[in-house]
C-alpha cells in the first residue's frame, strides 16, 4: 500500500520536515510535491516515532544539531 500526503510548506517546521523527508531514500517526491510511502515505510516511521515518544531514542533540537556540526573537525 502507498500513502500520499500533501505538506503545506508555509511554516518553518513544515519546511524542515520536507527537507528531512527528501533525505530518505524510500520517499518518492512527485512533481506536485506529494510524497509516496509504502505500508512498510509507514510501519518504520511509526516505530521510530514510538521510540522517540517513549524516550528510547535521542532527539536533538535544530540548534543542537547545528552546534554539533560546527564542532566536528574536518580532515
């Protein structure tokens, strides 16, 4: 099964979500900016969300991510 949904990119949070979704190799973006997810991928996303909500996985704010990237040494 494939899911299609539209994300209104007018907010910064929505833009961040769209940016993240584009990094996932199993997400297909069509010309109309809808994303296609299979049932298997929805299951993966639900599992990841459950892990995040239960505290089993660590989450970071955007500022924490930027700070972490800035501290990494190149070379």
